[in-house]
C-alpha cells in the first residue's frame, strides 16, 4: 500500500509560507540589537554620572572652603584674645569678628537662595517694564563705581520682580567689583526678546572662562579672580534666575574693554498702566 504523505510547507521552515508568529516571537531579536547598543549606552550614562559626581565634589569643596575660611579666621582671633586679653583691642576684635560673621552669613544665604532658585519655576510673575526695574535697583544702591544707564522704556517681561532685582543686584555687584571707573546698564528689545546688558571697564573675561565663570565658587586666574569679595555664588544664582524665567545669560567683550554680561528674556505684552 502506498502511503500518501501530506506535505506541510510550514514544517520546512520556508519563511514565505509560515503562519503567524506567536506573540512576541518577532520581537525576540530586539534584545540582541539592544544588547549590541548597551555598552555605548552604559558608557554614556557612566560618563554623565562621573561628570555629575565631579560637579558635586567641586561644589562641596568650594562651599566647605568658603565656610571654613572665615570660621578659621574667627577662631584664630578669639583664641588670640583669650591667650592675651590685656593686649586685645576689644573694638578691633569685634569689628573683625563681625566681618567674618557677615561673610559666613552671605555664603549661607546664597547657598539657600541657590537651592530655591533651581527647585521650581518662579511663581507670581507679572508683566513689568524692565527699564523701570533697572532704575529702581540702581537708585537703591551705594555706588562704588558710577553707573550709566542706557534704557529703552516699555520693554516688558513676565517677571517675579524680587528675583529680577536679585539678578540685577548680582550683576551690578560683579561689575562694580571689577570696574576701573564705571559700569553701564542697557535695556533694549532684540527681536522677540528683551535684552539686559551690564558692562564694566575692567579686565574682562577670557573666552575660555566664559562658561566656567557661572559655576559655583569659580576662581579665575586673571583680574576677575575672587580676591575682591563676594560669596562665589552671585553669577551662579543669576544664571538660575534667568533660566527659571525662560531666558539665557552669557558674557562677551564690552566696548569699554571689560566684560559685558547679556541677559535675554522672552518679551511680554505691554506692562500695566501703558497704552497700546
């Protein structure tokens, strides 16, 4: 008896005649490709983690230095006074101690402000005339260097006003610390952005340092090193405030030969009280 054998094409493994795959069967090859890409992905993730760890290490080292330096000075003065009370000028001791306490307070306050600035988007924004904010801030300051204003009125931004005042204050502090004779503040409209620029006629910032100058506790080798005071966080806080307002900040050469810090913020509608 001859036996008729039924030929099942699927049994031959012919891909053109196979039935539907079991669920997930075609996806079985995906992990292979993922596995091939995994070493590069892990390397990128590792590099990012290493970079963050290094940034954290530098930040903690800088914060520790800024806090320990005035503490060490304060302790040395008090120990000297205890060892030689008869030779201690109490008024001078108190004045020196208060200067160290002021420095500690400034660093701690700026550390707390930096944490708040980067924690969440600013609340309580309203349309404000950037030129008016500049005039108010400048009028409230002690002028270590003359501040010249070149302001175009009616350039409005959505702003939390006390944060913009802090931004302006930090940029002015930085400019006045390094200016030889004067500081210039400008406000104008540039396309769809409001532009605020604070310039000084000091030593400027080298091109290689123009990103690093915004990092916490940065010490530059040239004339803009931090031997002239400040907590070391002013420009870092300024950058965080600008970012929270949806803007950008950078530094370039000033016409006066120093540094020009430029802030660009999105334009708002006309500020309250102004006509069309």
